[in-house]
């Protein structure tokens, strides 16, 4: 029998979320920092020091935050799997009944649900319970290191854009150029992420650009109000 192959996007959720979050945060955070410092009438050197410091600190913070967060999720998943493995060893009949009730709730009649439950239990009981009872799968499992590296790398790439712009832009128009280029990049990032995830590109672009513009506007206002470099 020829197997019908379908391409789904759900297996991209883990790395896509971390990558988009990292790049978006990198652009927004560092661009806002640069614009805020520039609004305080700081020199180019002061702007670049603040930008580079924010870039390094932000990338490390993103990596640590993602690793801790996803590790907590991974710990919870492992605990649930260990508990399920123990219950399968100590109460296999009850666990089979549990699967049967799940399949009945999904629309199978009692007899067929029992047959499906029994066959899946004989084939791989733990995997069946992971998938149908716990909602876990290998494709969707938490990967702390992957998430940490993706977030740190994409934050650094995203944050490098406003720093490089601040390096070459004329001082008189530095804040404007950083803002414009960052918003264009945010819109492109949002659109690309939406397309990869199967959503409408313009919705993702508008959503990301709006919040980026708001963050830069508020930070610029703070820098101008206090007349000092702000972080």
C-alpha cells in the first residue's frame, strides 16, 4: 500500500518559537537601547558601549532563561513519563481501561476502543500513553539546550543590526536610521515566521512591527526625558 505523505509544521514549534523570540527580542531590546541612549544626547562611543554591552548581556540572559524554562518543562515531562511507566508495571489492566475510555471519548465504540487499546498496549504501551493520555511525542518534547542555543544565537544576530547601524550612521540621524531599519527587520522577521508557521505573513509582520515601534518610542521618550543613558 502506498503511503500518503503529509508535511506538517507542528514539529517546528520548539525551535521556531525560540528562534523567533530570540531574534525579535534582540532587535527590539538593542534597538530600543540604542535609540534611548541616543535620545539622551550621548556620544557615538557611549551609544556603542551600551549597545554592545546590552547585546552580550541579552544573549546570555536569553540562553539562560530559555534553558531554565525549557528544562523545567522537560523535568515535568520526564516525571510524568516515569509515573506512567510505574503505573503500567503495577496496574496494567487499569491503564488499559484508561486508554479505552480515551478512545471511547474520541468517538470509538466500546468494543473497537478496547481492541485498539489492547493492540497499542501490546505494541508499545508507554508510547501509547505518552501520546494519547499525556499528549507527549518525540517531535514535541522539550529540548533545553536546543532552545537555549537558538535563542542566544538569534538574539545576537538580531541585536547586531542596530549596533552595526549605530556604528556607520551619521550621528544626527542615528536614532531615525536605527528605528527604520529595525522596524523593517522586525516586519520581515514577523512575516517570515508567520509563513514558516503556516499563518498569514502580513499579520505576523504587522504584529511584530507594532510592538517593536512601541518599545522604541517609549525608550526614546525615557532617554529624552531624563537626558541620561538608560538600559
